[in-house]
């Protein structure tokens, strides 16, 4: 770093220091531009050659020091005749610049401090002129400024009003100008804003930390982490230093180490992590040429490559890079949170009044250890490190104590446990007492997720369940995942806890299922292991298949009964089945329901699969679980449960069913519609139409068909135009579209194409063709760009599209290509695309072939698939 600073200083002397950069009308800005450009290019080159992140941000800060120091000198010379001899003026850095940290696109926080340059209203003319010129030059250099002009009383006033302003002022440093004035400011801030306000500041900073972490997901394991403000980001580190200043008057990790407030291991981990994240942020700023702090998936391959991760495959490059990101963010998150809690718990020493020395103090009641642990307020604390060395079982038992009493592990005890994990050997996994303690923890419905999270954070969970430990920080390449594999798993457990507590909009729907379970620990364990197979990738084997083998191994090690071992393995192997069936298959098909019921076997297994599916989906992303998906899975569950209980009986012969339908329809259909139209509808519709079509929908179908028939005999030339009917199902989160028209070649393909051209995503489609040539197709849709209900302008756009396609013979391929430019909501990165798969199944359904197409989603996908099917003369009856 010294060599970097020396080069910058030499360059500043050569371009800015040999002569004053003055012209007749002010400061000559060309030398400043030249210096800034030269150093910026040099630092970018140094970054590319592998310089540390902190070295680059410190060097950029030093570069800015040279600019401001010389500019302050030049302006002072230019305005020498106007500035009073007794003027007290200083340029002061604060905020990130104050702590010597400037990333390539960071704001430069600079304050002009003056004590005698202000009048009762506004500033003196000489100060206005000086500050205006100072500000103008910096803006001309295209710098991002955080610029203020203050006196000392202003600084104190604003610091007392806002904790963020207070924080920025504890890192001030003098760049140029009147030194005694700066020292007076620092002393005043310390005396009036810091001393006596320590506990208030610590409380405010902890509250701010909590709110910020909640805003960024409460975990460092986001698939798209926020490098600056996210959990485990740069701000966590900085917040620790700020709190340490108020507590111990130190402003660096080195001072915390010297004061024995942290140990050498913690110091090294924090320094390494902070340096790496600074390097990542530098690369992000260089790549984007703007301030960017969120590490988007689309950016990760390029940032990884720029930082030396050269794997050819983008996915492998991302894995290696993001593992490093998560490792360092986890270190910062856990260590800073532990140290923050310690700072808040340690009492701030206060002076004892003279008169208190003569009054005897009340003896504090001694807390006696229980099983080697002390229980005080909200914390459980080890009485000494020896209790774990004497009985390593306590490494598991502490979490049972915490669960039973609603306590948190004290930060110093957590630190002690992390540093002592080496005492947990192979026999710890097989210890009968540890095993029973772990299963007892899993049996406490509604209070498992937070305990497992604490266990994972100190490292005990990975030692006891290495099958889970290997998931730590594992990247998930699926576009829909928000978290790493381990964080996703713990989120699933926490969502199951919420089901027990009946909290959340969807969670309460599942609470009765959870209350009725006899063996909740099996479900918690299945959730804990459902993605364990992702850590052991094998060709031609899915993670569910591999996970089944791991579940068997864990079940045997935990000495579960044979039945419970089989149930655990089944749940892990089939944890995706209900989502796949409900979202891809025809739930109106009795054959589908009977096949799934046969697989599930009994109601208890079905209940566990249902809960596992819901929690797995919510743990992936709460935004992805919609009313539509919820209604689908409940339809699957209800019909399967009926089948398992023998309630789902074979449907009566269709002729008999139609006879019973007629009076019901006649009662609900408008009186103006004659009986023969209702009879014609019953006669001409295909058999599958009557199997599960709701009665109210049949009534609506008859009304739409009646309107279409009237259109045929009207004087308007609109016989070929379809009847278009929209409705919104807000609870299920989609818009429904019904279309009635004459059958003609590729009619469904044209419908799908017009919907794509209008920018709509098809969730499902039902296709019915009457024997008299009338087509009745139903679609469930959302807006492709937002995933929301279809707005009026999109509905009107579709009406215009379908009219052009059916009536005017418009080129549908051109319309789709031209109008469906909306990118899908979820996209893969770079060239790491999903390999398409096509599967045919002639066995599942007796009268139809099931076609499954797995590929990246895009607007117009169903149109392209249906077009190929039409060209191959294949009839499409259902799509989802």
C-alpha cells in the first residue's frame, strides 16, 4: 500500500504541486482532470493485477486527499484578498471517505468547516465565493459528492438529531486547513454527543442493524447478496467499529485486538473477509461503471472471472466464487453479531458518585449453574469451557435447554463453542444420548427452526449431521431460488414452525394437518434432509434419489424404527411430487388421482407430503407461492384423500349423469335460452367435459355459446369472431379467459399465439370441441412482465390480435416475434442455459398420451409447442 501511496503522491506533486493551478478567472481544472484520470487508470490496473480490496479503497481515498489538499491551497491563494486574516477554515472528510475508504463509484463526503464565516442568516460573501468555487471544481471532475458547509454548533445540532449523522461524524479527519478548528470540532463532538450517550447510541445502532438485516433477508445466504448493506456485508463490519468507539473509544480492529476485546482468530477472519468484500465491490463498480452493491446472478460470472475464477463453465465458476463470498459474509455476520451482542451486554463503566461510596450496596443474588449452564434473563451461558470438554454431549444439550426455556445462546458461549468444535469426534454422531436429545428437539412442534439455526451457526449441526453440513453456502442454480441450500432448508423449518403458530396468510390453512401428525420429528427431519442429495452430484441420478440414500443412512444412525426409516426415505425421495402433479398434471383426471393415491399409500403420509411441499415452496421464495398454486395443491390433496378414504367412487355412466345435470342447468340458465340449446350442449360436448367441469362454469359456457349462436344470425358481419369473456380470480391470483368460436385448423395454436403476442403467460388451458364444430377453450393467465392479473390494455391488445389472426389472416409468427419481447420473470445467467427435455408417457392415462416438455420459460412457448403438435396432426386436449 505504501508503494501505491508513494506513486500517487509523486504524481500529485508533478501535476498539481510544482505550481499553483491558477488562471485569471479561477482554478485551472485541466491538471486536476489529468491527475484524476491517470490515478484512476493506474488503480484499475493495480486492481486487475490482484491488489487487495482495502489497498485500492485506501489508495483512492489518498488520491482524493491530494486533490482536495491542492484545491484548498489553490483556492485559498486565489481568494487571499477576500478571506480575512483571522478566518478559520478547514476541509474535513467524513463518512466512508473519513475512514479512508472509497470504492471506484463511492460518494466523496466532504465538509467545509468554518467558525467565523457565517452571519445570522447565511454565510459571509467570502465563504460563499470560496465554497461555490470549491464545489464547482469537484463537480466538474465528475465526482459523486456528499457536500456540506457547517460550523461546530451545526454539527452538534444535526448529530443529536440523527444517529446516522452522529455515526458519520465520529470518523472525521482533517484534509486541509485550520488544524485547531478541526481539533475543537472533534473534542466538542466527543464531549457533547458521545460522552454520557453511549447506551443510547448502542441501542439505536442495534435497532438500526436489526431493521436493516430484516430488510435484506436476515441471512448472508441470499442467492443475490447485497455486498454493502446485506447481512454479513461491509456495513456489519463498520457498525461493529462504530459501536466499539462508543464503548471503548477505539476505531479499528487492531485496537480491539490490543484491548483483548477480540482474539487473533476473530481479527484475522474479519480482516480477510472485509478485504475480500471490498475487492468484490471494487470489481462490481468497475464492471458497471456506477455504484452497484447487489451481486445479481447475471453479474456473478463476470465478477468471478474478473477476480481470478477462470473456470470455463459459468456454473462452476459461480459455485467457486459464491462459496468464497458466502464464507466471508458468514464470518462477518456471525462474528459481528456476536461481538455486537457482547458490547451491548457488557455494562458501560460509569463514575460512582462520592456519596454512594458510603452506602453499602445490595448483594447480587448468585446464579447457580444447572447442568453446567447459567440461565440469566434471555441468555443461556456456559459456566466455563471445561463443561464441554468434560461432557461433549453438552454441545447438543445446550440447545435443548435453550428450547425448553425460550433462551438464546450467549455470544461468548457461542464463540467458545465455535472454537471448540474439534472435541466433537465421530463418536459424537453415534452417541445415544446425543441422538435422543436431537430427536427431542425435533419433536417440539413450532419451536425447531430457530434452534436448528443456532445449532448451524455455531457449527454443531454440521458435526452431528455431516449430510447437512456439506450444504453450507452451496449455490443453487435454479432461477427461482432466493437462498443457498442450507439457508433454504432452515427457512423451510421456520415456515413449518409458522404453520404450528397459525401465522401468515397461507400458513394457517395447513395448521390442522400439522396438529394431527403423530410423529412431527419425522417431518422436521425430512425437511432437514430433503435437499441433502445436492451435495453429492452423480450422473443420471437426481438429488431426490441421492437424498433417499442419505436419509436411510441418517435414519439408521438415529436408530429410527424400520417404519420411520422407510417413511423418512419416502418423503425425501418424493418431496417434489405434489408440486409436480398439481402444477403440471390434469387434476380432473381420476387416473392421475388414483395413481398418486396409490403412491402415497395412507393419509398420514399424504399429510406429511402436503406440509413438506408447502414449506419447501415457501422456503424457496414466499413470492412464488400464489393463491393459484395453493388452490391447485389443495385440489390434489382433497381428491387424493377422498381416494385413500374410499370416497372417490367411480363416476356414474355419463348418460345418467347428463340426465341429472339437465334440471340443475335449466334452473340456473337464463330463461331466455330455450331447452333445446341446453340439450344440444349436453349432447355435443365430449365426455371428459362432464367429468369435473363445475356446474357454474357449465352455465357460463351455455350463456357464451348462446351469444355466439346469436352472432351467426345477426346482421353484422362478425360470424367468425370469437366470443371473448374475461374474469378475475383474485384469491387464486390469475385472470380467466373463455373463448367460443367455430373450429378450424390450428385454432388453439392461434389462440396461444395471440395471447403470447399480447404479452400474457398461460398457466393452464382446457380445450373442448363440440361435435357440431363449436370450440370452447378456457385459459388461466397472468401478465408475463409482472405475474399479476391481466390489465385492461392487455385484454384489449389480445382482442385486436385475435381479430387480426382469425379475420384478416395476419402472420402470427411475425406478431409473436414483434410483440412478445417481454423477458421471462426468471432468467438463467450468461450461456449457462437449461437443457430442454421432452418425455412421452402412454401408460399413465388410458385414452391419452402425456407429453412433458421441460425447458426455460419464455413468452410464446405454448404457441410454439402447439404449432409443432398441429403440424404433426396431434390433438391437444389439456395444457398446463
